[in-house]
């Protein structure tokens, strides 16, 4: 995610470039290193059926969610209830929350009224008093190993008002991280992270979504799914309209409910419709430029990192003060970019589009290893700008380099790129390390090896972990294969400030470069 600020010049530059990321908690909250692990593909085993009624005028959502899966843990299942992070404004007093959400906030929450397993009521409770994690007891069901279950939740939500990824204004409701979602369970156990104010603290498996959305007449949706193929029904007399949307093999399901003030710009790239949603009255020149960047960056990433598998990609104007926020198949873009010529608008669009590959297609534990998607994403954005929009590239790359050079100051504070998001004291340190230094690590490699070589390694990485999860060790393995020699020293020097590895990092860089010369 990128955050944008329009106040002071430096803060504007900083916030525009901010992109949120995520943490990963075991069943404990301890920091731990993530070992290289190719996560088992679960998309065939997890499916969601969602039926919701959304009332824009009341900012109210009611509905049901059914998830079908084979539980590894036959005693408990856990769901993230991210909307409850906004249920108590007093709990958001941390400066890092107010920086993200703004000072004018109204609470919101999600209430689960009923939980059923295979049609039978079961008990549920908040996990360790964390209202953003729901524990569902399965023990009474006496499940057999490998037995699939259907777990159903009846719920209602009040949408909060803030400057974040889940809010509303007069013409839209943007719903990011709004649905109850099954927590990830892997060889390390359950990942039950709280909703941290730093980064994008979300981690989820790929799943199949079938979503039915009922709206008042006069509203429409842009979603993670294939909206152009949605089945649309309308009541008579015309009071409501229902969209039935398919979204197979998605890591999450986000959407924006839009009034009839919204209009689309559509361009087909390969087999995907790239759609920019804007409002009547927006600056037409800026809208076309944003759309062009979305289209061309999407085309570039498809060429460099592999074909995009989904039929639709939506770039949607929202409110908020976050620059941009990525979800599978859809990104939210801060509304000011559609009206005012803010700095680095192209970089924001290019960055969020790159997330479709790094986070969308290849998932990662964004809490524990935020750099795994964010550093790669911002490198990809710089690469696109350098090759396709050079006039936009200079100031952006120079800024990243400046912040990366200055990030060495954090070494004395014990901060590194490769650490959990809840270990960063503020947004400045997070952005300087995860975005600037992490991206410049790959940019430095590009300057020595050439862009085609770096991008080839990333393309192979995407191909290997497509629709799955990857770790930092998996990225190192990809560059080890590309160089023909262990890449660990190079990544340790850049990401952990391990000065003992500096000479070995330089040796690796040169050795890998020589491999190209030999070829």
C-alpha cells in the first residue's frame, strides 16, 4: 500500500510513497525467523460463499458467509475480524494509527450473531480478548482427519469513517479487509496477528469466492472478481439490484460500492480488462494519464513477470489519505490524484499494479516479512518508470536512493529491513527501510547486471510460487540460481545491515555479473 500526504513537501513525498504491509503471528506473538517453505496450495480446498446486503446511506452491511475447507486443526478454527479494529476509537490513540486514519474518525465494527458447523450451532469467542480474531470451537463435532466442513457465519457490519482502507464518503464505500476470513494455518501453526497500525497486517490463503451483493438501485460495484460476467437481477418496482460475482483463486475479496457519479475507462491488455473508475467532474487529463499508467504498467509486468491469470483489473478512485491500497484484482487510489496534479502519481499507480504479482499472485507473510512483497513491488515500479515513463522516473528513483542511503542511521537503533512490522517505531522508519532500502537493493543489482537479468529471476520466482506463499529465503534461492552462487551475503548486507557480509556481498555481485559475461 502507498500512503499519500499533500501537506508539506517532504511529508507529501514520504506519504505518497508509503505502502502498507503485514505481520505474522504464530499462536504466540514472538518474533521468529521464517524458514524457506513452499506453502501447500490450498485454493482447491478453500471456498467462500458470501451473501450481503449493503445500505450506503446507513453504512451498514448484513449477511452470511460460508467457508468450505478441510481443517488441519480439528479442535478450533480461527477467523480474522479486521473491522473490529475500529470498534473503539480510544484504542486507536497510537500516533501511527492517527497518521494512517486521520484525526476525524467514527467507529465501525463487525458483529457475528451465529456460527454453524455443518448446520449445527457451535460456540465461539474472541481469541485472547483480541476482538479482531474469532475462535470457533470444533471439538464437539468429532471431526475425522481429512473430513471437509462447512462453517457458516451470520454477521452485520457498521462501516467506520476514517482515512484508511475501509471507509466511505458521499459517493462510495470502499471495502478492504471487510469480510471474516479464515486465518492461515501452516507448519508453524495458526497465524493470529492482531491488526497492527503499521504496514498491511494481513495474511491469507488463495481461495475461491462466490459473492452476492445486494445494493440500492443507482449503485454498482467494482470487485476483485469478474464483474463484467456478473449475473445482475433487479427488483420490481426498482428498489434494489443484486450482483452475483465469481472470483476464483483469489487471495482476498475487496470491492468498492459506487454511486452513479462513477464512470469507467476500459482498455484490454491480453486477456484482461484494465478499468479505471473515476467520477464525473474529475480532471480528464489526469484521469487519462492515470489510466494510461495503469494500462502500460500492467502490460509491462505481464511481459516481465508472467501472464496475469484474471479477466479483470480495476483501479478505483476512493476517499482516504493512503496513496493506494492493493487487493487481488482491484486497487484503491486516493481521490486527490484524480483532481490535482500531485507528485509521483504515476509511481503510486505503477506500484499498486505491481502488487498484483507480488502479493496477489505470490503471497507472503506480510507481518513478519513485509519486504518480500513491498521491496519487490517498488523495484518493479521503478523498473517500469525507467523503461516506459522516464520523465516520471528520475525524481522517484532519486528519492528512493536518498532515503535508502540515509536508512543506515537505523542500524544503531537495531532496526533492519527484515523484521516484523510491529517492530518499526513509526512510518518513516518503515518506509525508509522496507520500501527504499529494500527496493534499492534490487536496483543496485539491476545497475550491475541489467534489468533483464533481475527481472528474469523474479519471473522464475513468480512462476514457482504462483497462487501460493513464498518467504524471503525463497527470493534468496531465486537469485542464488540466477547467479550460480549463494546470494545470502548480498541480502544479509542489504536487509540486515550485516557489515561482516559486505565483502562477500560485493564478491557475489561481481561473480554473478561474470556469469553473465561467460554466457
